[in-house]
C-alpha cells in the first residue's frame, strides 16, 4: 500500500511582472509528494526550482493552479512545514542556542523546555561546545548545522530544502548529507530537497524529479539504490552509473 500524499500540486503556474512584462517562472506543474519520502528535485539554474519551493512553503501565491497540504489549500506558511533556504538566515545578535530556540519561543514553549530541546538538537547536529557562539564566530558548515537544528526545533513533519549545502566544500557537504539522512531516517519526516547536482540527487533521494525550463517535469524516477549509500562506493556501482547517465540526459533535454 502506497503512502498517502502530503503535498498535491495541480496545474501550478507562477508569473512575475518586471518592467510591465510577464515572466513565467513555472507553468502547469503537476506533482505529488508522498508521506515519509525523500524527493530530490533536480534542475539547472533558472528552471524554477526555488520558485516551486517558495510556493510549496506558502511564501508566495500561484498565478493559477492549486497546492494542497494534506488535502487543504496552502494559503501561507504553516508550522508543519520547515524551510531551509540557500542563504544564511541566522540572527547575528543571537547565540547558537538562542537561534535554535527561536521557533519554540515563537510557539510559546516554556523557557525550560525550550532550553532542553535546543540542547538536544545542538547535540544532534554535532555542535556541542558552541552553544554560546554567535554566527560570525562560526564556519559556513557550522552555520548550516545551526540552521538545520533551528528548522528541526519547530518539529515540522515536512522539510523543504533549497540547495542547502551548495556553497560548502565537498567534504563538509558529504558530512552534512550523511547527517541529514541520519536525521531523516530517525524521524520519518517528508523531505523535498532541491539541487542542481546529479550525484547529490542520487545519493539522497528515493525519488528524483527532473525539472526543465519553466518547471516542466522531464523525468520522475524512483531510485532503488540500497541504503545506506556511500558516495565513493556508489560512483563505481553500475546501477548508479546508468542512473547518472539517465538524469544527465534528462537535464540536457530539459534545457531545450
């Protein structure tokens, strides 16, 4: 029996107006995201990936079409959905601990429970000993860990992630990919992860959706590679090589 759909997108179109001209970012997108899945959305720059995530998060409204979350129309941000953007959105005047506490504070969680939960998450993402540090005192990778912990603090059931590790070096990216997979495996959360990197899409996802221009779905492919997945071993796996070739071809087709 298949898992129920958490997100249902139908005929989604988003048009922006610039200098009196209408610019279509996404056109007639249909997509379903099943509960508990890890879906990687793969596409080149400018194909509308980030626009789609902003629409799913309720941060912007469609020009036409519908988005439903558990059967209800998405009319704005909701606490069940966490969003980790490409850019660093930590508050520079708050320490690591206070940044992680923020969603709990907004939710009215008592101070003692906030402190306990933030401490748990800081430990989970491997930042013990840095609780009192400020964002300016942390490396890029550490700030990403804080951002991840802060997103998880709100206990969302669905995580939207927009190329969250794209700016990091290869070793740090691999560490955080492994960390994310561990956290996802423990939680049963649903993840929609946007990337332009084929290897990352295959390493993380149990399904890859390849987007072409204006959000056209070029390929929607389940990924049956066994977990846990080791990047070094995967690179020489014949199934991985074949999938990599298929996704690369889909990206080229989507650019036409």
